[in-house]
DNA sequence: TTTCCATGATACGGAGACGAAACAGTTAAC
DNA sequence: GTTAACTGTTTCGTCTCCGTATCATGGAAA
């Protein structure tokens, strides 16, 4: 069952959620960081720097820096792959799971108050 | 009639739309710029620098700079208010309308392909 | 008129992100 | 064992953005 959404509703939803995240002044991620975080938490592991860079169409340093920033916030964690020690496996954290979950709830809440 | 959306669908939708905008390499606005643009095109005019700054909870230079950037892209335009020449009235443009419209369609399209 | 207050724009220093290129570490090929 | 290829990271110069403070202009009040 697909989600039915009209253009005006979609735009309003984007505006409301954007407004909420800007004004909340809590953790504010850039658009790219948000997409990286969502990819890590929504798609099946394992996730690597190269894989994420390829999927998003950006360079590797972008991923490394985003992981540094989100690592400092305890939203993701990294460890070496024991099998192939060149690889870095990106792992989820408790705080990251909570953050993503709350973000999902925020969108759902905004969607619920949308006019017909 | 409110829009019904489940948390996992909402998160997937955000990821898909974010992915599309990152990879398109066309016009890429910051999160703040996007919210400003949507506010201009979704809420009834007139819009002023001060009003937008207050609504978003940011300082005035942020709005001025965003309007400069989006003005260079021909997404918005500005003119002095003839009544009170201190004010600047922010106006919509053809290109901006088209851009917002296409963005709305993108969200709707992503929503339509969402799994149950 | 002169003195305030309001508006939006600019100057400035600092912080952060970008891509290209060079880097250290690991594995594979020969 | 040496060379080559691949991983993620760092460096570099550049660019953009931020907030504070200041500026230039226009309106309102005395």
C-alpha cells in the first residue's frame, strides 16, 4: 500500500519538519549527514565508507568527516573489519537509534496535522 | 483529512528525497535556504526579512544572505515597499515557482513508491 | 528640524564543509 | 618479496555560512 500525498501537502510537510529541526536547536545535522545517518539505520549492514560514498554520489572525505561529526555526537560508531583490515564497519549506537526514532515520530506528527 | 504515515515510511521517504536532491547536482540549497524558500512560496505574502527571521528563529543577516544566494539563482526577487521604503518585499519568480513545484512532485513520487 | 527608532544590508573574524591530491595501512598478484 | 591495487584518513586551499556589531536609509515623534 503506497502513501498518498498531494504536492501541496508534501511541501507543507517539508516546511514544517524543517522549521521544527531549525528551531529545536538540539542536534542539527546537515542534509548530507541526515541522509547518511538514515541510510545507516534503514538499510541492511554492513556499511562502509566507500559504499556510502558511492551510494550518495559524493567523495570519501565527505563520509569520513560526517562520521567524525556524528561519532562525536555518539550517533554512530566505527570499528575495523577483522576479516579485511582495510575496511571500516560503521555501527549503530543506542543514541543514534533513539535519534532516528524521534525524527520519524516528528515527521509522522507533522503529517498528522496536515490540512486536507 | 490528515495524512497517515508510519515512522518507518516517513524515514524512508526522507532518505529517498534527500538522496535524490544530493545526487541531482542541480540546485542544492542548504536546509535553512530550503525552509525559507518554502515559507515564501507556501505562506501568504507579504514576506519581509524581519518576519522571516522571526519565524525561523534566526538573525536577519541569515535571511539577507539566503535571499542574495537564491536571488542569484533567480528563485526569489526583492523590491522596496513603496508605502514604507524601509521594508523589502520578497517576491516569487517563475523559476522559483517551477522549482518548488518540481520539488513537491519529487516528494509525491517518492511517497508513491514507498512499501507498506 | 532634530531626535529617535525601525528596517534591511554590510564588515568582520571564526567555524565548518567541500573536492583534489597525497598519505599510511592492508591485501592481492606476480 | 616486490609491486600493484584498494581501504579509509589527512592535508591543503577555497568557499560558504554563521552571529555580532556596525552602517545607511526611511519614518515617526518631539
